[in-house]
């Protein structure tokens, strides 16, 4: 299944609820009681993840069986909860070879110790020293893991698990991701990475394909599929009357052709070099409308053969819905902001809610081809997170992150591509000084809102360096 098919899927998290058999004789029914507590936690988290809780893990064999089951099921991550105290040594074999993201939730059934408590209550709520023993074991095993200490019934717990679950899903998504590259812009250095290193570190498989695969799919495109694309555009966009029927048909055929290649190849994302389309000689326009619609559909995308940013877009879809591909075009020191745009591709799901998204007749002579219908919008004002995946030497990668605000500005009537002004919280000069010093790339992914915590967790789980500027 590709990213578009998985769009909107909840993360799948296995709950490893640890206790031990020692207390059964002292407190008959304790296992059933604490399993009920585990199910309550799962119910609490049902809005942010699909939870799997097979049973309490009461001994080493239980722990190893449950963890093995989670790995075989392909869960995105494991949430460890102490149902009572459990000796940490029992986790060693189960966790030694686990590569799944881990989170240790240091929680207990009741949030407060009261004068009504007896030895039973103390036993039911004695998870904290089990959490300490477990965390010590995970440290000795060299495992990366998230931690939360607090009341499981509070919103902070849900948000912490949501952060963990989204980051875990992003890692799992990349480990299975496949990116199709159709041409690559020569001399563009920051888009390059060693494909072997990329796959070893993150699991992403990059494949280079010829334009003929798209052309072949276009030639076989059913008329009803082409008309369905045009109908969707008429529903979603304000259509420029200057767009001719042949233009519209060609743009729709390119979209159908690309989608067919991606679906049949099982690809999660793609990148197209615009000049490769022009040099090919079989196209009448470049792929602007197709790129925007496929991004909105859930595919990762980046321009000019940038497989690194296309893969980041795939991960970004798991971090939060509807990521947007963009780049820094020009600095505006009066606004203390950067004008963000690209040639004409953009995820119109981030468009301003108070203005229609347009599909315009775009004069664009790149490749010596005709005008490509191009989606035009400004992004929704408000908080936003901008991220860049940097390939360093060997197997080292870095995520450069900037938090800021999309400004509510007037329209720029001569800009014929998606655009907005991004004002970094640190200021434009400080942000860009840090961006440059850390090798931040010229292609970026943008999220509406603040999702830094999720990206930080993702970096913790993958071993990628995280830098905010």
C-alpha cells in the first residue's frame, strides 16, 4: 500500500502491560483488575492510535511472546506501561533486537495517594519503581525511547502518546517507502544523497524511471479517468476561462499517467525534473496540475529529482495531515519574513479558507512547451513548521527545523504559483544564518501548526540530528 492509500490511517501502537505473578496469591484477581486498567488506557488513547493490548505480561515468556507478536503484526511502536512492579531483567531478550520505537509511560491507576489506601491499593499503584527498573534495562540495551510521567487520565498524556505515535508511524512509513524519480536537475547539490545510505538509515528505496513509463500510461488512459480528473478540478478550483479544452485534457492525462505509474509501482512519493519533460518531446506541457493534485491526494512530492525531500514529504504525511512542498524564494526584511513558493506545485489542502483556490492558464516557457494549468493559492495564516532533511557525509542526516507564522498579507497579483510569507519566530536573519550554517536545503516541507515535538521524536527514533534555527 502506498502513502495515498494510507492517508488518514491511525498509527498502530502495541501496549506492553507489565506485572508479575508474585501478587496473584496475595491479591486474587489482580491480573484481571490490572488488565482492565490497561484496557482503560487503550480506550483513552483510541482517538490518537489504534491500540493493541493482547494481555498482561506477567513473566519473561509473556513479554517475549507479546513483543514478538507486535513485531509480526507490524505495529508502528510499543507503549510500555507498568501494571504493577515487574523486574526489568525480564525484558532483555525481548527488547535486545527490537527496532520499533518505544515509549515508557510512567503512570498508575490512581493519581493521588489517600488515607483510604491499603496494601492492595499500594500494589495496584506501584508502577514507578518498575518503570525505573525498565528504563535502566532499556538504557543498558542502548535503546532510544520516549518517556512520560504523569496522570494517564489527563490531556497531557494523550498528547504525549500522540506525539510518540505520529513519530513512530513516520519511521515505519519511511522504512517501507518507495520514491520514483523521473529525471534529476544537474548541478543541484543539496538534493543528492547516497541511495544505499538512505535505505540503510531510513529504509527509503529510490528508483529512477524514464519518462516513457508516464507516456505509455497516458496513451492508455481511459477517457473516463481523464474526465474524472477534470470534474474534480471543476469541483475544487475556480477555473480560469483562458484554459482551453486541449490544455485541460493534456494536464489531466499527465495526472492519470503519473498516478497509474505510482499505483502500479507501489510508490509512496515521486519527483519530476521539468526539463526532462521538455527534452522528451512527447509532452505539450509540464506536470504542474498533476503534482499539486497528487500531493493533495497524499503522495510525497518534490521537484527536480529531489528524492530526499520527496521522502521527507512521505514521512511528513504521518507526522501531520497535508504537508506542503515549498522553497524560500526571497527575503522580506520589512516583514521579517521569507516569501515561500515554487514553480507551480503546491498542496492546495493548506490554502486559505477564505479565498478560492484557482486553476490558472500559466504562461511558462520551461522546456519550450505550452502553458500548464497551474493551481494558485495563498496558504492559511497562522502557526507553521518548516523542515528540511539534510544529507551529510556517509550515513549522517540532519533535520533543520524552523517554527514561525504564515502571515496574513495582501495578494501579489503577478505571482502565478502557490505562495505565502513565512515569518520565523527567531527572525528572518537569525533563522537563515542558522539554516545556512546547518546546511538546510533549498527544498522544504511545511506544516500548518506546530509539530516540532513530533519531528523531534522522529529524529530521536531514527538517529537523525535535530536542529532548530
